[in-house]
C-alpha cells in the first residue's frame, strides 16, 4: 500500500517524427489509483509517449510533471518511484531467473521471499536457469517479475502482454489492477486493449 497520493500530468504534449506530427495538444492527469490505456496503430507514438513520461525522451512541445515537478528535473528519490518496462526485457542474460529477481529486489532494498512470485509466474522450475535459455514467454514473465519487485508507484508498461499466453496475460492484468487498488498509477500501451480495458480509468487513443 502506497502511503502518499501522487499525480502524473501532461500538458500540451507534442511529438514529431521527421516532418510528421504524431500527436499534439495531449493533456491528461492520473491520480493515485488510476490507470491509462494507450492504444493506436503501429507508429502512432505509443512507445515514444511512454519514454517521454519516463523522462528518457523529450517532447517537441508541452511538458510532463510527476508530483508537480517536471519529469526531467526529478531527483533520484522521485525517479525511483517510476518503473518503465519497454519492449526489451532488461534482464541479465548470464544471470538465472532467481539472480535477476534478487538483483532488482536489492536495488529497491526489498528482502521479501520470492517463492510465491516465482510460483505466480510459473517460473519455479526454471529459477536456476540462465535467462538466455528461456523461451520468449518465460523471459517476458521474468522481466515483469523484476518490475514487480520494485517499489515504484508509477508503472509505464509498453505492450506488457506480448509473448504471454492466456494465463500470463490474466496475471499481468490482475497485477495492474492490484497496483491501482494499492494507490499506484499505471500507463499501459497495448494492442490488446480488450484484455486490459476493464482496469482502465481513461483510454488515450493516439
């Protein structure tokens, strides 16, 4: 349970790619306990939007604030409240599943047992296997598990259901719902909106 309320706000966001305007005048606000689903065709700017929200990219116009502070001016403590999970899994391929989970857990100063998480992810039998030998779906679940062990209040998820079977997709959907119920905020870019729309407070179509 998160103890403090927070908000993510965008004001007049404008993004161009080459000479093409992907979107402009994008305004929305998310408060604690809310989820935004971002939908749209390939190339419409979903990934770019998430990277702007994380502070990794800058918009051509407008700005983003987290807790009232512009995203590119956040201190280390505030930056640690934001977790971005993109297309790349971010896992250390030479580490086992368990070693990866412990690595991200240590970065967040967490020491909770990982057995139940491994069971949820259906990765218990593979916990001591190097990530390089996992299937695409197993790697995706492991990556999302690593995000799960962080203490981030804001989740930015880019196509989180990619390579997941029905059980995996249902699990991640439930995680997003639980995150919101505990006071977290999530922005999820997806082509599979029907699997996540029930968790959404707002939908942003680019």
